[in-house]
């Protein structure tokens, strides 16, 4: 039976034809995307669901189908898809991460010009017959400093365009290497330095726990008087109440917002502020971009449904059916090693080295490396996947090296991941035992054996009496239950590591108490 696909948002007729060319049946029902009950009623008839932003693929929608195999989002943002629910149901979620980068970058540049020259207000005034020439005194772009928060695919395009406008560019991005910054002709800086230097600030970063309200009252206080702020990335990056206060006072000279904390933005604290420009999430809204992402998502979905090929999947590695049984546990190990290193690393990453030893060295290490990079990058780039991770690492100038060799130690299979920063190298290694479960076997050269659970506590400490007792007492008093407890040390009295699984998250005040134990050097709560 031919795969059946539902298109529940507006997609190009050319995308419909791609599905048909692959032999898929297609129902083009763009009105269904706004009707949750209708979508829930019919979704069980389809193998694939192609969407844009209007369709909300909620847990209830997913519960209503046992047939759906893939959801394809024409665009990068998947906020409208419940990915954990889809994963639990075995549904692949795909997006098109690179199809609208140029369009979004161009919109940011357009918004910068518009707010600098007060073009929208001047247009309204002129068409009203007022001719208020002296009222609209603008700001010149040439020679000014542009601060980029996020210098990935879109941010680097903005940097290139800004340099063409003879602007100086300063960028904050934890994954941007110094070498890549030099290649782009920009200055890499810490966030406070960027705030102090920038005349214009534009955001190009995902919305994560670390980036939410990255521009708030405190950040604005560190900026130049009269700074301009442009956000065409994600609502929630800018604290809207704080920005409104700064616009009213004149601390911020102007703002251009394409995205909002709550969308559609029918009401917003920013509306009516002086020298504010707003657009309704138009970053990707050009004919070219919409056509690109529509064709790309149709190609990906059809290739998966007909041939089993997986690309740009957010919740499934790119592995062929033949490789899957043997490779899958090592993909999980590689991603866990990367996630461990990514969560433990606090400074900019220059290079990542992966060493494959034993039978695993003969496998598809490209997939394993991609899985490891996904783990490293995900703490800051939550939408990263095995396809986009290598490109995102390259954009940030991170050097990737993989080394393969025959078995040398006691383990039949062995993967070591080393992260190189400006200050140090940190490595973590693991293997897969006969039970198919990944294990951590070495951290920073210290041998241990640990299986990673959902919530882990990682502590580095001096090997002195009393540490374990104090740690157990603090966790016990806080009602935090220890599921597993693993220890390792270099030698008696030297550096030691504690890695334990706990039931649930550890409150911040409990982590602070652990940090105050005399023997403790570092404390990290990690999630896997």
C-alpha cells in the first residue's frame, strides 16, 4: 500500500508533486491545521504529516494515531510539535534547518535600517500629508558596531552583510572559535563586552533556559545610551517589560521586533513604545524561502516513507536499516559522551577529538561522530540533530578529528571524546557491554564504571576522608534519593570523581551546600 501523507498547512504545489513522484498518496487540506478536532479525527489515516507553524502537533493529536510514522516541519522551529510524545510513539520529527537562513538574515538587516531611519513612522506621517522632515532624524549605519548574540548559520550571514555595510561586528557565541571569528572578520567577545561596545544588537540564538531573557533590565543597563535592539530569532530572548521601560526612558534608542513571547501577539507591553517597529514573525516569509523549505521537507519525508532514509531528524539518528541493530547502542553512547562533555564545558570549544578503538572503529563512525557532536552542542542549541550538528560545529570553527585503531586495552569496543578549549583538554570515555547498555568508564583520565540515568550529579573533589558522608547527609536531608553511586580517583589523596544518579532534579540551594564542602572543586547537575 502506498504511503499516505496529509499536508495540513499551505505548501507549494511543487511539494505536493514531489510526494506524488515518490508514489505517495497526498491529501492537501491546509484548513485542517487550524482545526484541532478535525485533525485529531483524521490523523489516524496517514503515514506522514507535513506542516508549517499553524498546525499544533500536540500529545492528543499523537495519541490519536497508531499509523503516523513521520512529521515534517517546513522550517526550523518545532515549538508546535510535542517531540517527546512523538518519540515515545516512534514518530520521526524532521525539520528543514537551513532553508530560510538567508531570508531571516536579510529581514534582520532590513529591520536594522528601518529602525535606524524611522522609516515606518516617516511613511505614515508623509502619507498623512504632514511632511515632518525635521522630526525624523536618523542614525547612520556605516562605522557603527553591530553586536551579534549568536553567530551560527543565520548570525554569520548577518555578520557578512554588516561588514559589507562597513560596520564593525562583535559576536558572543560560546561555540564560536577564535579562528572562525578571524575567518569571518569579526571580534569574538564576552556578553558584557558586547553590551558595552555595540551601537546595534541583533539576536540569532535559539530560546533555551540559558538564553531566555538574555536581554533584561540588567543587560540593558550595561549597554550604550541610545542602543538599537533587533530580534528576529525567538520571542522570550528579550524581556519585553524591561525593553519597554528602556524605550520610554530613551536608554534604548529604538527596537525592531519580529518575534514575541506570546504569539500571535494581539496585545504586548511593547506596543505603542517610541521608535518601535514590529512585524508578525516574517523572518522566513519570502517566496524563495517558503518554496525552499516546502520542497526540502517533501523530499525528506517521501525519502523516509518510501526508502527508509532519515535526514534532518530531531529525534532519530541517520542510520540505515542494515546498520541499525549493531550501531544504535554506540550512537547512544556517543551522544551520551558528547552530552557529558557539553554540560561539563564552560568555555569556548576549539576542537573535539573522537577516538574509536576495537570493533567500533570499523562501524559507520560518521554517524557516531555526528551523534557525539549533537550531544556536545545540545545544551545551548536544543534543536540540533545528527544532520545539522557537523555543519553547526563547522560554522563555529570547531575542529573535528576522529581516530580509528585496533583494540589495545581490555575493552573490545571503546570511544573516547576529548574537548579542547582555550584553557584545557577534558576527556570522557565509554563502552557498550554485552547487555547493549552504554557505560562511562573514564573521566579526565580517572577510571570508573557508571551507567548514565536521567538525572546525574557530577562532583570533582580531593580524595580526603569525610566527603562521602557529607555529600550523603546533604542529599538525604534535602530528600534527594541516590539511585546509583560511582567513585574513581587518580591515587590516594589526589583528585577524585563522584558520579551518582538521583531521583529527580536537585534544588539549587542543595547544590550550593555541596559546593561548600571543603574537599569539593566542582559540582554539576547533568541531564541525559
